């Protein structure tokens, strides 16, 4: 009886040991599968993060390239459409200001003025007690311009002629925007003493 009981005990212990070993093996397989799955997910997440970082870097490079692109060539590429957009307001008088040392602004003004003349707009020399300078424009004649302290393009209207000139000013701003050049119509905030004109101020590109 003692031998039989001892054998039964060892058989039970063996079964329990085998069961524990089997459970440990199953747990090991499950753990390994979970680890592999987590590693794969981590790899996928890392790849997504890298792809997103590359995408953001590419977008930043495009924005930087767009910022560095001068406005003159953009205007020239869409010159006829720009002229056609503002031609309905032929006869509108405008004066012009820009930074005296802004090379991109000088070049842009040089290319812009003949298009406005082609559309029938009338250039008026800047008049003010201070804040003006002379330069030779596209006609090879000296003209007076104001010193502008603005960003992008500011199309400024005096309160007394705001309603009268607003349609032409709005058309001009829209013509710029249609070709990707930022412009806004705003209240006059400059030293020009000209009356009945649109003050077209060219600032640094932002």
C-alpha cells in the first residue's frame, strides 16, 4: 500500500510538473508573440513618425522657397491676367512708396508700374514734406516715391475718398492675390499729401 501510494504521489507530481512546464511553455510563446507584436507596432509607429517629420521638413522647405521667391517674376508670369483684372478701373490715380534700400521691392516696382500704365492707371508723383526719394523708373525718367514702412503690399485709402476709390483698390488687391502675392486694402497711414489717389505701398515680403 505504501508503495502504491508513493507511486500515485509521484505520478501526480509528474502530471503537475508537466502541466506547469506546459503552461510555462505556452506563457513563453504568448509572451514572445506579444513582444514581437509590440516590436512590430513600435517599428510601424517609428516609421510613421519619421515619415511625418520628413513631410513637415518638406513643407517647411517649400514655404521657405516660396518666401524667398521674388514677386517680380511671379507678376511677369501672370502679367496679362493682372492687367485685364484692373483695366476696368482705367484712369485711377495712384502714387507709390517702397523701402529705399529694398532690392526686391525696387525690382518689383520696376516691373509693376508699366503693367499699371498698360491698364490705364495714372502714376502720380509722391508729395510730402519728408519721407520721399527720387529714382529713375521704367520710363527712364526721374520720379518721386514715398518711403514705405509696411509688410507685403498695402493699398491705402484716405477717409475722404475711401468710398470713391474702394472698388478700384479692391480690384487691385484681388488681382495681386489671384497670382499669389499678398495685398490688403487699408486706411491711409503714410505721409503722402496727394488727394484723390490710391497710395500703393510695397513692403518687405512676409
